[in-house]
C-alpha cells in the first residue's frame, strides 16, 4: 500500500459506521446499503464503508497501519457475510490514513511505517471531525428543566419563593442520525423583575468523550448555533413551568411581564482536560 503526503481534500466519515464495534451490525448495514448517502449528502459505496470500518479497528489496535492489519479486519467483514470490493475498501482506508495519520518513513523492507508516538493529534482529529458531523446532523430534544442556585432554605419543593432572581437549567439531549444519544447541552434561564432572560452561557458534554476539548473552537461554534436556535424554546419552556407550578415571584405576586432573549455571543464551556488540535 502506498502512503503519500497529507491530503487537503476532506474525506467524509460515515456516522453509521463510525465507532460501531459490532461486526454483525456493520456487515448488515453494508449489505443493506451498497450505495449510501447520509443526511448531509456525503456518498459512500459499500467498499468505502468497509474501508472505514477496517481503518477504525486498526486505529483502536494502536500498533500502526499497514495493509496486513487492514486486510485482517476486511477478512472479518467478508467472513461475516458483508459484500464489498476489497480493493476499493483498501483504497478508502488509504485515504483515511493519509488524512488522519502521519507517515514516518519506511522500514528496511520498504514498507511505510506508522508509529503511535507522533500520531496522537492526527488520530484525535479523526474523532473531532466525526463528532463535529454528529453535532451538525443531530436532533435536539428538550429532556429536563430544573431550578438552579436557590438559597438553601428554598431547596425543597414549595410554591412561593422570596428570591428576587430565579435561575433554571434546561437540558437538551442530542441524538445522531441512528437515533443514539451522544451528548447533552445545558442552557440557563433567569427570571429577574418579571422578565425571562436566556443567559449567554452554555455547557455541554459527550457521553463517549468526557474529556473532549477542541482547540480550533469548531465545536464551540456548532454548540452555540444550536443554543441560539433554542433560545425561544428556553423562554417558552420556563414560562410554562412557572405558570404550571404556580410559582410567585419576589414574594409579591409579580407577574411575568415580558420575555427577553439575549443576543450577545455565547460563552460555552465544558470540563475537558485533553487538548485536541484539528
């Protein structure tokens, strides 16, 4: 297999295959989708789907990349009944290797050598790109609303609050095109002087990547776009909650007099510790 310089073309990642550890599930998907187009219009042949699976499995081995290791997982796929072009699968795996790994020369037999030592950020780039696509294609569903930052004496459920300001946290679940939950987005809403305000702060986490951090800020931009589109839903949800719970504001039955949706740039945050260059 030939290994060339890093390609400047963006090789798409099929989210239906990405991260799938079930050989049977991948084989079944390939056989049902000899020609597959995802939600954003990226096209994949059965050979490309097989090549992506082989690349990901070799990636997990962390022993470097060569044709023999790729062929092992392609053989597993074929033995499970998957129908695909082996040559096309190897070619597509080659494209992924060129884009997401680093070439460290050749051994004494002339074979390209790929070592984990300097591959780390390029391998993480693969996960970043896949995660960006999952967020872009995600279905966002409100899952919970809760009161936040109340004084200790008001922590238990009651109808009347003397706080001048009430804070709420709204949780939104993100589902990928396969309807698998993979992330949670948190937004914060404040009621102050009868006005509902959406805070310019969001928090998020990923179930599979608890330490995810994206130095390129691409994820922050994507999350902020979702949060922006959620602002009106945040306001209406809090309003309904206050009305349904019969919450009285500021101890003097102050009614909700207006709605306000902030337009300042978001400050998004997550607690990751691992830096990932795109």
